[in-house]
């Protein structure tokens, strides 16, 4: 199961990385163009999309520009500086794969399980980045799919540097196939997460490595066949706050 999870996640990261290796042009009307920027002047921007399509755009129509490689390109440095505002503000997407590690109960072994998350974040300022996210987390007996509010702040104004993050929301939960217990029902609950990380920019992609703490509340109902009350089995409810350490590696678009 874990191997299949990692294969699916790796395929997703490869697809995201292929898009991240292209230049990104955000237009004033909200449209996004991915391709290879070859020329930038005070008046126009030339970008090749695919193998045959070349677009010549007025610079006045461009709101934001992300250049992955500046070598061998005709780029006006002053215009480029004015358009590259990704460090100051703008919308960005994040995809993370990770490992959860910890014990849900003191008498259980410490198993490593998988996690996957995707966030849409609007960067207002260096210390103010807010957004929404979804995740898929594996625990010993349960799976969880949290939907959450996300907060993030950079501790450095450079492309590479440390950051902090946190999230809060609700995680839908269900029983894993490998569970030894037979639950009558499973309910999710509060999801919390906080941690620190480091981001760095390579030639073609911006990556993040983070470590933190994650908590997921899960309530489960099951029958206790050891006790009977007037011929009916007792229904017991177990509520757990599952605390795990999390290490993730992600890519930023």
C-alpha cells in the first residue's frame, strides 16, 4: 500500500516538476502562460509556448514574471526587476510529499506512514502568506483527508531561506484496510499542524524541506463483545488525538 502511495505521489511530483521548469507569465487579466521567454524589452515580451507557438505580448499586459533560467536570453534588467515580484506578493501553488512518524498509543510500535498535501497560497508580504490546502495522511488504523486554512511566513527576503508555517482545519477520517479492529463507524475531527522549513531555488525549480508536528482527532465506535447489557453488546467510543512528527519535501510553482 505504501509503495503504491509513493509511486502515485512520485508521478505527481514529476508532472509538477515538468511545469515548474518553464517560465511563468501572469497577465493582468489573470491568465497564466507557461513557456520559454526569449526576449524582454520595455515594450514587449516574447515567449515560446510548445514547439510552434510564439507569442509577442505587450509588457503593459504582464503582471508577474517568473524566469527559471536567465542565460542566453535578451532580457532588459530593469524591466525584469520590476516584473519579478514573486518574493513580495502573488499567488503560488505548493505540492508536498512527506513521512509521518510516531505512535498513536504507548503500546503500539512506531510506524512510518505517508502524507501528501497541496496548498494554494497568496503571498501578501514576507511574513503574511495565507491560503487553503488539502492533504491525505496515513495512520496506523486510519486514513485522513484534512481541509485546512494555511499560514506561512518567510524569515528571509532572499530566494533561499528559512520559513515557518501552520494550518488548522477539519480532517475527514476512515478506517484503513490493514486495521486489526472492526469499527462500526469512524469520524474525523480537528486538524492542526505547525513547523519550520527551508526553501531554496535551483536553476529550474524552487524546493522546500520542512519538519514539524501534526495532530489529527479521530473518533471511532466499535462493539465490545466482552460485556452485554440485557442481551445487547455495548458500543464503545474511542477518541484519539493522533500526534505525529512530519518531514516533507515539496515544490513551489
